[in-house]
C-alpha cells in the first residue's frame, strides 16, 4: 500500500474493502481522518455495569452477560416476546423484549451482550432492555467478557452491516498510525495557558482510555476545540457584520404594519404583541438586530416575522424569509400571500424546483427591487441572487442551516437585520453555543381557538382499539400520523416494521389511503408523499422520520406514536406539535410497552420549555447508561449542561486569538483557520469579505 495520509479514502485501509467503506460512508466516515474522528459515544466498564446477581427489582441498570439460552414465547394475548437468559460470574437473569420476535434472528447463544433497562418482577426478576449491544461473538478471540477483564470499552456509533464491534476493531487496528499523522492545532502558549492536553493525546485518550475519567479528559479537549471553531466563525461573522455598518435605523411609519394589524383575521396574543415590540425596538435602533424568536409550533411565529418584514418594506427595503425545505417555504409563501392580500402585496417564492425561466424572472425582480418580499429555500443564497436593498432577513428553523448559510444570506444586504425562528425551545446555555450572543423573544401562549390536544398513554395490548379509533377519525374526514422510531443499530428491522405496518394498515382499511415516508427516501419522493398528505389524498401517514418540523396540516387530528420509549421527550413534543393545528380536538396517543413515569410526565404537560428541561436532564442521565446524544450536526462532542464551563473557556480562547489576529492570517493561526474552515467550509465567505 502507498503511504497512509489523513485524506486517504478508508477503503484503502487494511480490513476495509468496498462494502465496509460503503457502510462507513453512511456514518460520515470517508477518509482516514474521518475514521480517527469517529468518536465513541459512550464507554462501558465495570463501574457502569451491575453484576447480574445484584440487579434489584425497580432498578434501571446496565448488565453484561453471555447468552445462555434464548427463544420466542407467545403470550395469551398473541404478542410474541423474545427472551434470553444472560449469565455472568455472579448469576443469571432473564431479559425480555415484548413484540420483538425478530431479534431471534440476530441474537445468538454464546454472544456477550450489554443490556440496559428497567428490572421488574414477573415470575422472578426480569430485565426489559431499552437497548442492547453485542459486545462479543461466541467465538471471539478477544475473550468473552472484556468488561470482566477490566477493560474500558469504547462504544462507537454503528450502522447496518457494520456493528460497533467491527468499528472498534478497525479503529483499534489503525489508531496509533492515524494519531501519528495528526498534529496540534493551537499555538503552544495558548494550549499551556489553558492547561490542555495536546490534540494527539486527547485522541488517544478518547479511543483507548485506561479509565472513563481519562476518556472524559480527552473528550473535553475535543469538545473545547469544537466550540472554539464555532466561536471563531461567530466572532468572524460579528466582525464582518459590524464593519461598515452605518446603522439602518428603520422608522415606524405605521403604513403597512398598521394596515396588517387592522386586517388580521384575529387579535394578536400578548406574547406576539410583546415580541413585535421587541423586534421593532431592535429594528428602529441603529445597531443591527440579531434576535431569536423561539416558540412551540403553533404559537404564531410567522405573523410576528411578517411585521418585521413589513417594517423594512415600509422603509423602502426588501425582506427575505428562508426555510429549510421546499415544503416549508411553500407553506410560508401561502400564509404570507393570504395575510398580505388585503394590503395588495404579493410575496415571491424562490425554490429549487422552479424552471430556469421562472427563477430568472424572480431574480431580476429582486435585483430591480420590484419584488419587496420573497420566501425561499437555500436557493436564496446562491451567488446569482442579488437584492436591490435587502433590509431584513428571517431564517426559519434556523438550526437546520449552517452558520455559513445564514451568513451568506445576510451578506446579500449591506447589513440587514436578522431574525431567527426556532420551534425548538432550548435552555439559554444551548442557545449561546449555537448562536453566540443574541437576543431572544419567546412565545409561550398559543392563540385561542385552536383545538386542544389530549395526550394519552395506552398499552400495546390496546392496539386494536386504538387503531379502530384512528379509523373512526379518518372516516370522519380527519387525518392521522402514525410514527415509528428507527434507531441505527436496528435500522433494517425497524424499516421493515414500518413497511409491514403500512401494508397491514392498507389491508385492514380498504376504505382509507395509507402512505409511508422514511429516512431512506430521497427528498423529492419524500416531498411528494408529504404533499399528498397535506392535500388530503392520503388519510394516514406512516412515518419513520421525525416528520418535517413545522409542517402544517390543520386537518390532521391524530398522532399515534409506536414505541414512544425509544424517543426523547423533546422529540415526542415535536411530534405532538404536528396535530392540534386546526380548530377541533386532537389526540396524541403513545402506544407504549409499559407506561413509564417519563411518558406520564410528558402527557401531563404541554409546556415546551419544561419539556426541554426534562429532556436535557434525561439525556444527561441517559449518558451514564450510554444513550446516544442526539442533536446538532455542528456540535457533536460537547454536551450541555456538563460542558457549560467550556463555553466560557472557548470564548476566552477565541477572543485571545481574534483580538490579536481578526482575519487569522498569522502563520501560527493557520492550522486553526484551516480546521475551522474544514468544519464550516462555506464560512470562507466570512474571510473573503473581511
Ligand atoms: P408557528 O410557525 O409558530 O408554528 P404559525 O405562524 O405557522 O405558527 O401559526 C400557526 C397558525 O396559527 C397559523 O395558521 C396562523 O394563521 C395562526 N395564528 C397565528 N397567530 C394567531 C392569533 N393571534 N390568533 C389566532 N390564530 C393565529
Ligand atoms: Mg413555523
């Protein structure tokens, strides 16, 4: 083999052929560098697992043992239960997976399993795994219980066809060589001042720790780096934004904004009124507005954003609203068209699927200034798009865009005001990492007159009754979502379950139209199914993906969630927000194997901020058990609130760098700039305009 470099494609590494390279690509691992940066999402050692004999009823625990026997048991109610007896040196315990008979095909006698979940009493102690991992095969050389042998085992994100165990082997095999190729990024004086391990040391600690404490030290160095890169981009964006800014202070002319208020079909909520006041305050001040408008789905963010747009328009500026998908852009366009009709303003729509001629027409109207308001997708940030005078930029579901895409849209104006919208309420610390310093307005109230949402937790034994209820709703003219979770480690089985479910429902309900969307569909196909649902051509939508945040189908009145225990609380809340958008009562039904307290707590509240807190707490605890951290694409290693202190450190470090060298032009900062630009490739624009 030729000499290994960090940009060598993984398929040229020993032990990785075409097939494994393909599977690795699904995990985002394409080069040797990516493999080195494919980090464990948790560790298992003796301190995190309980000896089987000591598992107590009522515990929520993790255990490791060999599969001594296994099989599928039918129950009286017709539910098939997969069960396995796990044995370690201290004893044995029965594990049960109700309704997951398919596991019989993948779990084998002799394998060493890690299981985590609640222990209960049913003819003896039983553990009902929320999740499991195969740590070793029956014939593994590594020894049948690596944990008992005193090792700290890193566990890697895995995918279909490539278990975490294989990944662990591959990384272990190449680790020393790959680390040998990586170098420190920070200038030495800074690294010492902040008492950080070197980057190669940190990578070693993370992949091959002697203790979980060592792994954590390594992880924190990598997390800090991640936050530093983000702060560098945000700091640079601020620097660029401030430069040349001669305060566009809009004036409240009470023309369009007042006419909108007079023509609204309903009164604004107090929260909306306050948010509009705050935004108006920002926009009339000479400083550039940089504000986040946060509120659960259905709290009415769009109309608040419209006020900001009209304030710009009545001052002879243009306004742009960018949404993450075509579907959402179309939906906003429709809403704005309706609200603006009485004012005689027609907003434009710019999305990828328009014909070249249609796009060209909109582009020339924007450049000439005859189009005052435009809604679009990232098509808006393409270089060919120019504005005559862009005064305000609204970015919906902004976390779906990178810092650099947001910056690119802002760069279309001289220094437009910026309003970010988010339907995901998050605690302040998280907001700070994602967006840097910015102001926030919050919508908590829902407009009156919206139907309430009843949340109920039902046992899987009641599935038939629940399905009959769903059928009744649809026959009555309403629509329903049925959502199934997909977790990567069992993706194949999960997808199969969703298809099976959609087929079974089609057979069961010959009087209803049932559609299916899942994460493997390409965007256009997915959009097609979603459109059919929105237009009422489908009555029931079976979905494995978290359905488009923000999608608005007021006629949908049922959200049925299978295996709710496998979703985070914030995700459940997002899903619930898909219904209750029309005037009538809606239903969110959780079809759970068991009614856990967390689901009851969820059913009892609709306060998104409360749920965000519960969710964060749950994830923090989940990490001990080893749940995967879901979240930002940009922030993968840092976690909150644990790393709140790193945030301060990252800012201090970043400030030290940027104060000395705002454009990162000094030789000693080159590696830092190069890495930040690798993480945020499109941020190059920030350095060019500087
Ligand atoms: P969000 O984007 O926050 O999820 P939208 O802006 O899409 O919410 O608003 C949801 C629905 O509520 C829309 O149909 C909108 O017309 C309606 N709406 C907004 N504000 C009010 C209000 N004050 N009173 C009644 N309905 C409202
Ligand atoms: Mg919205």
